[in-house]
C-alpha cells in the first residue's frame, strides 16, 4: 500500500540524517574535524529531531504492517471459509462424478449427505466409507430401517437432554456414530434370530454379557484383551451366515472404538456411555454384567483359559509380510538387507 512505501522512504532518509549527524559528532570528538560551537549545537539538535522522527515513523510503519498482516490473515480466513463452504456445497456433485466407485455406493453416499445434520460435515472419503459399510450390512433392505434409526436417535437425544455438551469436545461425532452402531447391532440380532427360526435351530438367547473392565484395561493387561477376544469369538459363533460374520467384524470394531474412547474420557462421559449401553440393551439385547459374583467368576475363567492357552501358536494364515507392508516398502523404495 502507498502509505507503507511513503513511510519506508521517510525512514530511509531519516536514518541517513541520523547517521550523518552521528558521524560529524564522532569526528569532532576524535579531533579528525573540528566543529564550531554553533555548528556542533545545531548538529546535536538535528540529531535529536531526526532520531525522534525516525522512532515516530518506525512506530507508524510497524502499526501499519501489523494491520496489513491482520488484514491478510482475515482475508485468508475468509478464503478458507469460502473454500470449505464450496467443498461441502458441491459434495454431492463430486460423489456422483466419482469414477472409482460403483453406482450403488455413490447413490448411498449421496443419501448419507442428505441425512446428515446441517452442522456435521464429513470428507468425501469418510462418506464413501460409511456408504460401503451401510451396503455391506444391507441397512437399506427393510423399509422400517429408517424409522428404527429415527427412533434410536430420538431415544438417544432424550437420554442426553441434561448432558452438558461443552464437556465433550467431539460430542457431534458420538451423536452420529452411536445411533448407527446401535442400529447395526439391532440388525445383526434380528438377522440371527430370523436365520435360527428358518433353520429350526436352537433358540437364540441373546448376546453374552460383556464386562466394563475389559474395555478399561484393554492394552494394559493381557487378560482384558484375551477376554474380549473370547467374547468376540462367542458372538461370531452365533452368526449363521458369512455375511453376518463379516458384519460382526465391522460392528465389533465400531463398538470397541466408541467404548474405548468414552472410557478414556472418564466421568465426563459416564452419562454418554450409559446412554450407549442402554440403547444397545433396548434394541439388540446386549447387556453388561453387573453382578459381583459373575464378574469374579468370569475373571477366574479367563485366568484359567489363559493358563491353558498356547500363545506360541500362530494363525494358519499368519504372514509377517502383510499387504500393507509390501505397499509401504514400495512407496519408500525399501531395499532388503
């Protein structure tokens, strides 16, 4: 801007005046060239004035530069906001034009965008991941599925009406993921029951109870990990079809992710955690063990199972060189030693 250029020129001139006056006085003091008393006094006065103006103009320049920086920062923030707004405004257009996804996945992705609350925005990649999971679990097969999800959301909102939202920074994420995970659990439970009735198998008595200490102590004690591993295997054995078993892998991963995150937030998330547990108990029949005797009994069972387990065994499909490791080596141009 022109004001900054003008001030920079003034400062440059005043710096030269200050330097000239200082040099004259220094030469006078050293005896290199003598000044008359009148010229010396005039030089000292000019030095003071020039130094004062230099400081004043330097301060003015700093103020203008600071304002200019703030203006640029504000312009950058506005630019980012516009880019972000346009990104989500045209999201459905991008999803529809994606050439790497099937039409079913693209249609599901666009439906997800329509269903998301206005204050929640997900990246394209995240939308597609959700779409693939919904299709994998056949969540659009039944006409009453959308209504069930709405019922779950309504119940969840009612449970949290006295919850202080500001205490959990990522509450919006939980508000979205918890109802979806509850719905997935409910669908899996219903499908298992339907298959059992169709095949005249033994009555489905529901999912086995889980224990909170498994989640609390996960990754800190092998017993917690082993108990969850066995519990997951028991539920998997209840699944009749391969689709159900694959769905259970996804549902378990979502459930343990949410439970571990909530557990990590401690007392702040107790109400949220309780709402999650209550919804799954209501819609899928999954309950937590509350009885002291049963808790102790299960702990003993896990300890005994652990003692008898041969941890030296490897999965029959065990391969140290995973597909991702191969990909990573290629990306890094890794050379075998």
